[in-house]
C-alpha cells in the first residue's frame, strides 16, 4: 500500500514540477540576443573540406571567413561581384594567371593567433589532399597552387585563365588555421578534436555542439570585422521538416529557412511571424533513362519526338498549382530563375495534348480500344517512374503525371521507393524514369558537371545518361568566354538546346519562403545561401513575442 | 557454485549468445540492403567516383564482407565501434548520447505506464461491477487502439501547439543551458519529457491494465480471498494486503520487457517529438546506410534487451515465492 501511494505521489510530483516550468524561461527569442534557427537536420561536419550538407555549410560559413564575400545577385565572372572579407584587396597579375590576396592584418583566429597567408595556402592544400577526400576537391580543378609571398600575401596560381577564376577561389575556399591543423593526420581529420571544437576567424565562434539537438555559436566580440548583433546563433535541430516548422509556428524558434505545405498559411496568418521570399536554385524533373536496356521501357526514350510528345502531354502549370499551390513555379529547365544567365522568356515545350496525340499517332503508337493504352507492334506505351518515398510532394506530382499521361493513352506506373534504394537504382541506371530534384550552382559552369555527357563513371546528376555533343560544346565554349554578354548568350543557347532535347520533363522550381519572427530584421537572403548575412541581422523594434 | 549463481551465469551466457546473433544478423542484413553508403553521401556531395573509391578503401568498405565482419568483431573487442559515415563522429559517442535519452524516456514511460496500468487494472478487476471502473478501463482500451503516431500528433497539436502547455519537441531549451540554474534546467528537461512519456505510457498502460484486470479477477475467486472476507476484513484492506501482490507477477514479465522495447522501439514518438533516442538514430542511420552506427546501436539495444529480460527474471524470482520454490 505504502509502495503504491509512494509511486502515485512521485508521479504527481513529476507532473506538477514539469508543468510548472515558467514559460518565459524557455523558447527562442524570449531571451534577447539569441537567434534560433529551426532546422530539420544536423550539420555533418564543422571542418569546411568535410562538409557535404546544407546545415554544415551554414555553420562553417559563420565560423570561417573567405577571402572575399559575394554580393547579391551573385556575379561569377570577374571580381566585381565581391567585396573584401579576409583579404583587404587583391591584385591580378598582368597575364591573369595569378591573383595576390592581401590578408587583413587585424584578422585573428578565435584563439587569438593572427591569420596569415600561410593559412590560405594550408587551406587550399587541405581541400585538394586525396587523404582528406573532400567532396569539394573538384571545385578547385584548374588551380595550380597557392603560395606565400610574405606573411600577409597569398598568391593563387592557375594552369589557364578562365572567367570564373576569382569566383572559384573566393566563393569556395574557407580559410582554416594552419597552426591548429597542420599536425592533425589528414585521414582522421573528422575524428580530431578540432572537428568537435573548431576555431575560425568569423564573426561567430564555436560554443557547443550537441549532436542531433543543438549547435550554438557565440558572437566574437573582438572580431576584426566588428561584433555581430546577436550574442548567439543557435541551430535547434528537429527530426524532420514538419517538426522544424512547428517550432517556429509555436514560437520556440525564430527562423525557418523554407516553409512547405499547410505550415505556409499558418505562418502567413501568425501575427508574430513574417514570410520572406528569396531566390531558389532547386528544380525538380522527371528524367528519362536513355540507356534503359530491359523491361517495358527499353530503348524507349532514345526517340526525341516521343520525349517531346510526353512533355507536351503534361500541363505543368496545373501540376505545380495542384501540388505546390503558390509555393512553386513551373521549371524552365535544369536551371532556375535566380540565375542571372537565364532568360525567363526562353522557348519552352508548351502543353499541347492535341499535338502530343498527333505525334504519338505518327510514331505508330495507336490507342488500343479496349485498354485505352497506346501500343506499337504489340508493345504498350508503358513505363515506370521511381519516386523517393521521403518526398510527399514528388509522390503527389507523380500521381498527377500519371493521370495526365493516362488521358493520352500512356501508362505511367508510379513506384515509390526508399531513398537509399532510389539513389542506388539511379546510379546503376536501373530505372525507366525518375522524379528527382537537384540544386543548381551559382556558377553555370557547374551545369557541365551535372548534365554534361557522362565521363566514365562520373555521371554527376545526369542519371538518365543524356548525351549531347552540341550541349557539351556550348557549355564548354560559354565557360571559356570572358565577355559577359557573349557568355550569357552562349549559355542561353545551351539552355535552349537541353530544353529542346527534352531529356526530362522539367516540372517545378520550389519557391523559397522563409518564416522569420517579426522581432528579427533579416538582410541579404541569397538564393544560394540565405544565411550569408546572418552576422548582420539584428533585432527590430519590440513586437509581440507570444503565439497568436 | 550455488544453484542461484549458476542459473544467473547460464542466463548471462545465453544473453551474450543472443546479442552476438543479433549483431551478426544486423551486420549482414545491412550489406544486403540496396544502396552503398558512400555513393549515397557522394550523390549529395558531388564527390567524384575516384574520390569515393579512395574513401571506400580508407574505411575498409572495399574488403569482402566476411573480412569486414572480422574487422568489426575485433573492433568490438577493443571497444572500438567505428565512426559514422555521415559525420565522422565516434559511434560510441553517438550511441551513448542516444541511449541516455532513450533510457530517460523509457524509464519515465515505464513508470507512468506501470502505475497507470496497475491502478486502473486493479480497480477494474476488483470493483468489476463499478461503472467508474468499467469506464476508466474502456477509456484506456480506446487509447490502446489508437495508433501511437495519431496519439502523439494529437497530444502535440492540442497541448503543445494550440494551448502552449508543453514544448512541441526536443529534449530541452538550449538557451537555458546558458541562462538557467540547475533547477531550471531540470524542470525544463522534465517539461520536455512529459508529452513523449505520456504518449508511450498511455498505450502500454492500457495493455498492462488489461493484464492486471484479468489477474485480479482470477485472484478474487481464490479461496484465501473468500476467507478474508468471511473473517470480516474490509474490502480495500483485502485488496491491498492479500490480492495486489499475488497479481503483480503476471505483469512483471511485461514490464521487464517494456523498457527494452521502448529503448529501441519508440521510433515514432522519438521522430514526432524530435527526441534524440536510439530508435530515431537507427532509422536515420539505416536510411543513410551508416553501417557503423546501425551495428553499434543494435549492439547496445541487444544488450539492453538482454539485461531487461534478466532483470525481469530476477524481479519475478524475488516477488513470487512459488518461483523461488520451483527453482530451489
């Protein structure tokens, strides 16, 4: 009896203590000076060469400086689109084969040691060292070396000139402390003490990382670029995007980088929240497998006329409106509206079901009266589309595509598969079509790596194994053109080429809408890095901090 | 060696064999699942094929599976569970943190479920004709029938999001780590623990209540209970002094297995409430084909299950003299 009553009493005490937590001692923003970002995933690493995730990139960009910082919109040709950061100025050599960067003498690492040119050379060496196996190593292809002219001057050398030399090094090379890392074995960098307690020169310093829970940075009050406004930036890690959104809606976090689904109308209706649109570099598409050699779709997609007809059969505006409502635009191609080289008025394969039907008829695909599915010499016009089961949006889009194509007599079977299986089958080419999504790079040169003809085992994002010497040649030519206007024109020709070739049905470009507490005044949300100017964000005039 | 000690030793050896078998099965099963962990990571990162090959060699993933298994077992013997493919952190660090959270949630849920289940089941079984007792039993049964994720979402949406009585997820408010006292942090932790623990406790509590009700009803029919009533002992006294204890062994086995089940099996609740336990760690590691983390987590879960089962046996042995007599 005594035991039972004791247990009941303990339970009540637990509940009463738990429920008595004062509300104002918790929750983001209720303590001034802390900016809380709700994120659906943890950082994968805090050492720049090891970072592969967006969350990791967000973290290292606050901790570590670059030689120069891009302004918005990003200009990848030349150096006009950059302002000094770690480097106070830079000097091109007469032949443009090298750039000398003068390091700010005031710059200090968070442990107080001065930043030197040696750190720049060391950082480059770390990125390209095969023992580190950095996923970003290939971004520095074409750079010959980085040398030290004197303690405050680092010189970057190239094998050959190209228009994006400055962008290549200033945008991608995070500068790390040689004096703390040069004795660490490269192969075990991820397990070093630096990996869990990094030291940078950025306006925020590392404070704490509780994996799967929170990542905390504190303002570097003595920073050479000035103290940032917020005393702390805190990433509150949720289990998934819905949980991350709920934290902001419930007032437990200040920032959600991109809202989806029914969280969007809730955010718009909330008096204490603001929605901020910014550019997107993401696009979704249904890729056709050109090299499918087995199954119902073997050799099907090598016929351009068929691919064009399938594209014409899809009312993409309706699909996007249905699946994403106002949170998406119809994709233009393997590029987005945020990229300056893109012409939004470019010619597209328009929705025209009548033309699609005529084309399929002319190709010999006749509608079977009984089944309603087109066939040719006994072979039905049927194929399967792989969809990752983790994406509710893409599953919805797949069903919409199925209905639209069925109306034309095309049998599309939707196969949701676990993401690991999805990517494994894409890599092996074991699919007919696949609903994929890709994030493009600010540099249009990257399109060559993603959609260029496969080079051996490196297929980039070109899982459908699309090959077009014309497209490759246009991209190569554009990448070597220094004149901005000519370069843009050639890139646009390349874009038009791939859109006309229809290696995929370009479906949608999600709109990025951040949800931010009205207490926060955000600045400089770039399409490629909404977090780029966080150190300049500040708290606005006092507004309601309670939930609506 | 006494009979008791040899019995315990035999149980320990048996548990070790079960854990070894579970780890071996997991090891090979993960290699059968489609998807290469480095290809998955490379796809996201844009790493070239040759760089991926170099990394595969560095991690020993180019070796035959049998060689990888031997390497893994020798690592366990040295206390080295490897590093995560995802973030490079030591597996033991990741799993230790996860197990702490799972144990905290599991213990809280087990205690709540046991108290709730024993209380409601006992009352229902003893005062079977009482309307209030039947009603409480029906409510618990209804809760038992509701899928766990529905219950979790309902509680979160109403009590956390709409009314703001509890946080929507997480383990604690990270800001309080800097601004709060130790007492504040403890209260904050408990505040975050309430909803996930209650979600789990409601379902398990209903199951325990059903078992307890049956056990108590069986005892009501026993001669010693009738004798106690015949002697004029008050009903409540008969229940608490004579009926409650004999009814408990029936649920000890369930409770003994509940904690281990919660440690690795509360995935849905962990994901919904962003509680960083072993279940969600396993799910995320399996999705990423993070072999080392999956193996490490399964090893720990296996050990916890084995220990939980052993503890249940010991408790039963202590609680029920008939069991002691049978093994004497």
